[in-house]
C-alpha cells in the first residue's frame, strides 16, 4: 500500500485534514476502497466518502453537496502508468458512495486503482480482469468467506486471506450482522460492540456497514482483490424470508449496495435487488452466484433443525421460478471445465436423526427438497462437466459429496459441496465438537468438519480443484496466524471429493 498522501500538495500534508478549508470535509477514505465482479474487460470500483464514518445521521460527516471523485486505473502497482481515468459525482442520496464500471482493459491481468476527492488521495488497491472468453491457460485462485460478526471477534481471517493475494474473494453473505449490542455471544461475551440497538432503519444499516469497514483487516481484504459478494440473511434480519416488512428490506438492500463493490445493475429499486449473476473465468470456471433469500417460499416449520410434518411439496421454491430457470439454462449453456455454484446455505442433507426421521435445518436446502432435486437433476441433465457448490452460513468448515438420494448409501456423487466457516461468527473455535461429530457419522456423504474460524482458499486448474481449509485458532484477540487444517481435492470428470491430501 502506497502513501495515501503521495499526491497531496506539500502545503496540505501538515495539520489536521479536517481543517483543510478547500474541500469542506476531512479525510474521506476511512471506509477503504474496493473492486468487484471482474469480466474480461474490466471490473467495478467502489469507495464511499465518510470523514466521520459513524456520524449519527448516517451520512458520514459529508456536506449536502455532490462531490466529484476522480478515479484512476494503473497498469503497475506503483501507480505510474495510467490506463483509464474518470470522474464520478458522489451524491448525498447514496451517502457519497462511488460505483465506477471500468471497461476496455486487457483480459487476464492485474490492475491497480485509486481515488481522489478534494485534496485527498486514497490508498492503491489491486484488481484483476477475467481471462478472455474460452481461454483456459489462466488458473483461478479464490478465497471464499462468509459470516463476519464484528461483536464475536477480530477479523484476523480477512487479513490472512488478503495476504495470500487471491485472484478473487467470494463472499457468501453475513457480511454484517444486524443484531444490537445486547445480542451476546454465549458466556464469554462479546469481544467488540456494535455500538447500538438492532439495525432497523436505513440510517442504522448505513452506520452498521460503516462500523464494519472501520476494521483495517476488512479494508485490507477489499484492497487485495476483487470481490464477488452476495448477501445472506444477516445483512437484513436473521433467517429472513420474503415475509419481511418492505421498508426494512428496502433499507437493508440500499445500504448493502451503497457499501459493496457491486455493479450498478445491482442497485436496488425499493425491495428488489438483482444479485444473482454469472461470472466467467475464461473456459476454466463459471461462477453461478445465487440469491437464496429474496425469492424463496416461507419456512414450513421455522428456520431451525426440525422434523417437519408439513409436506415439502413440489411447488415450493428456494430460488424463485425465474432464477431457477436461469440457473438451469446456465448449466446447459456452460462450456466451462468447472461450474461453481456460489450460494449461501447448506445444499446437501444434514440429518440429525439417527433413525428413520429427518431432523434437518429448515432454513437450508433441507427445507426445500424438491427445489434441491430440480437443481441437482438439472446439472446432470445439462451434462455439466464438474459441479462444486460453495456454501456459507454454517459457521464451520464442511465438505461433502452431493448425491440424488441421501437415504440410499449406494447413491453415487454427482458433485461436491465445500462449505466455508465463519470469519468470526461463533467466536473462538474448538477442536472437538461432539454434536457435529455425530452428524458426520450419521451422514456418510459428509467427509469433513472443522469447528474453527477461517476461510477457504480454492485453486482451480483444468485438471483439479483444490480446497485448503484455513483456520485461525482464536478471534477473541488479534494476532492468530492462519493454518491449513485440511486440504481436499476434486478431479476433472470424477464427481465428488476424491483426495484427502492432509
Ligand atoms: Fe452467519
């Protein structure tokens, strides 16, 4: 990271930035910078001007007036060779956030970028373009993460994944938590404080997003690589479905967009937000990014683990009809070596009842079994060459085979699921976890479970997809180092997990 003030006029570098009269505001890049959703010609760039990130009114201490924000894209990390530049007018209506769609770049290479507002210059961030369509020579290294509860711990795992310089960071949701300061993590209590009650209003959600981005480890993760982000439930409300009040849903969506490196196509209109989308890494991998919240039917028996007597009928939907058809069409059209389904909730069955009953989590695909079958059979019928489902939500690392009939031990794998643990949610992890050990034993398609915090580092080549299960042994204080606790691989044309390397 270069000095953010390297471009400042010498006379302005001394003294407090907030006293600089010409800009009318103080140092505005407190929430960091970000890039996202790369394609072969570019990516989106994000920042938000907020000299007082936690200002009570949610506007970050900015004046009412629009502010021009200059942006530059460089071919070199030192920021000497400008290849694209422009100016975006940041307005109060969108809390002076900036979403710039950069186009016309060369495919399959890194770029760097920064912003300038008034006399202030941001740090330099690193982005990448996707490889050219159909090309297969560029491997993909992506960090996968989810579930970062600020109150539960330090974002050490974000710093660790940033240090690995992945090509992409895939965030599968629970990027913030809506809960209030009074929402305690077990007997150990909270490590940090949300500084207010449960987020309900647009102002609340804006301040909560800003609080999270005051964390330097989170800012480092954004600056290190482009993100592909999708929300789960806690960006709005725990386990929400489409029954949530419209005003709250619209507020949460708007604040999410304002704070994330999403393309302008995702800018919400009221209660609707286009989050499901497809990204291609040449002919190597296609990422189908799903939205499992907005279009789903309500729970039949609550969100938790229940043996639900109500019929999970064939008309029930997780994705909504349009998104489901879009996904199945995507499998049919895909020519990628790997189809990666990036989504929020556990896909395969996890049955806690050792007997004939089905004690499963109703909020996950286990509560929408007909929809799961349509998607699973869909990729089989489409002839998708290799399918891996990447999952968040569960606050533990899991890996398992995906089968069509979980009650038939002879049902053969049709793909694999890799579920990433939380960045912090749940607090410090543990080595032994009897309840989940029982789940492993009772569900033979599940192969691995780790109750620590961390992230996944996934390396994709034409022959192999390798997942390193990274853990940090504590988050209740800073400073843990990331370790590779296990490594699993998938091989081309071999459905399911094939190799335990460590
Ligand atoms: Fe979570």
